[in-house]
């Protein structure tokens, strides 16, 4: 079972990457984010178990799945026949395999910004999972976070540091064959080369549909087309003052340098 998760701080291109990968004929990325639901559903078992020892594992986990947020785990997992699965891992594996069979795909993906903070939880549930961590210039990411999500500019700058430093730490723990780091700017400037590398990481053949801008695109593809506009790369220079840029760089400069972003 081939499974991967797209990680990275918010406003860093996780949606762009997920839409491009979902165009691949063998990759399925659903509309409902599932990574955090998987973690929450099964971590809650540890929390409620001490107060419900009179119930079996199957009864408690079935109850958690049936009452999970928006029914996402309920739709994915065969919880009514939970006694036939020896553990949560096998239950999840079966659910993902069934989803792939339904969609006619062979690789299951999920976009989950900030999932880098919970890599160990996911690897406990899905030991064979891989991670693609996307990084965007921290000044652009902080600006986008400030404009789109109304987060304080300098708090966003620090959270970018925290997220992507953790990405480096995760990669050092599990290796680059499990945890791959890519840059948002590379998706814009050299999409074919970058997507070839990602396909190699996922053990699938490259397909040009991932990077082709077709006519009569639907709304989702139109969104991707707009994101391939390379002018977005340095747009922060005209939208932030020199003082703001200087203050962000004071927070981010060591990591910006590490990822070869020019100050």
C-alpha cells in the first residue's frame, strides 16, 4: 500500500502540489483531509480508555469512528466489522486499499498542512507512509498568511521557522527516502523537473498531465494555473516595506540561508 502525506506550513503551496499530484492517473488525493482525523480518532482511544475499561477495544474504537468529525473516518473504515481486524493499523490499511480500489488508483495521498508536527503519530499508524514537505520563501509565506488568514506578520514569520525547522529534523530522523523536501518556487520555475523528482520519490512514472495547463479548465485547475505565475515568487518585495522585510529576515535569516533564499 503506497501512502503519502503533503506537509508544510500554511500558505506554502500545499494545495498547488496536491492538485498537481491528483492529476496523475495513479494517484488519489481526496477532497477531505484525513491525516488529522486518523491521528485524532486513534489517539482519543488512549484518552478515554482509562474511564471505559469495561468496554472492549472494538467497542470503543467503533464508537470513536462512528462519531468522528464530519464522518470522515466512518466513510473510510470498515468499523462495523472491526472484530476481524487485529489492530488499528490493519483497519486503516484496509480502508485505504478499499478507497484506492474504488477510485482505480494505486497511490493514496492526503494534503495536511502542519502535519510535520505529527509525523511520528502517522508512522505509528501507517509505518510505510512517505512525506513531501513543501517550503516557500518565508517572506512570501508570512505575507500570504497575514493577508489570507489575518495572522500577525511576525508571528507568521516565526511559525514558518518552526514548521520548516521541524521538516529538516524529521528528514534527519527518517531519511530522505521517506521525507522529501521540495520548494514551492521550483514548482513554478521548473515544474517538469520537480514533478519528475517527486514521482521518483513516490515510485510512479511521471505523467505530463500534472504540469499541463489545459483549455476549458475547471475551477480547481484555474486555481493551479494562476499559481504557476512566477511573478508570485518575489511579490512580497512590492507589498512589504523595507522595514517589514528587515524585521521578518531577523526572524528567518538562518533558515532562509539554509534553503538558499537570498536576503
